[in-house]
C-alpha cells in the first residue's frame, strides 16, 4: 500500500512540474519567415551582380536576436537553384536558418494542389505550412509584391523593390516577430 501511495505522490509531482514548465517557459514559439529575394535582399532590378543579397546582413541582424526563427525561401530562385545552393549563398548570414523552399503551385506534379486563394505566393506559403508545420504556426512573409497576397494580409511585410529591405523594414520586422512570440 505504501508503494501505491509513493507512486501517486510521484505522479502528482510529475503533473505539477509539467504544468509549471508549460506555464512559465520563456522559450519563444517557433516563427517561420518566408523570404523573397528579388526586391527584398537586393533591389529589383539588380543589374550589378556584386549587389545581389546586399540587404541580407540587415535582415540577418534582426533574425539573430531570436532563438527559434526559421527561414523558408519563397522566391523564383527556388525554381532555378537547389536548397543547398541557396544555403551556400547565405551561409554566413542566415544559411543555418533556412529549412526549406515553398512549392511552386504553377508546376503540376504528384503533390499539386490548386491555390487556396487568388494570391499565388500566399497559397504556396499556406501549402508549405500545411505540409510541414502544425496549424497555427506563426509566420511572416517578407516580399516586395503585395499583389501576391490577399488584401491586408497581416503576415506580410512588403518592401519597396527599388530599395529592398531597409532600416525601417527592420524595425517593422522586429515588431512583427515580437507580436508573435
């Protein structure tokens, strides 16, 4: 009878500790950043190859402040380069944060599904989230074209393609991440 009592006390203690950890944990929720390249990591058009990704250090500076941020490439570059080639381009800044690329819903294949909205890139993002993350995972899309998203999409940080990602965009990105953790 004493053993049963000890097991009950241990079980109760386990439940108490589990509830305590779940309610007091300071680990932020994972946030997925969907990153376009042209018009974000550099201007568009970008005629000088040496200017490619010149805005990436500013984006990386914001992301480095957060432990559980991951990046998914959602750019036409994903149809030309492999994920490893893209990671190599970003190795120093954010290569370790890149976990994938969004599907191209314009190319029919065995996993093809029609877009869930009239907004092409948002549909690709939603498909990636459905296939790879739990429902409700916080996300932010950094793009230079609002027309690729539903009107007033609260997940969108829209850059000016002629300047790419700026210091003002960095402030907005930090605010958007802070709202989601």
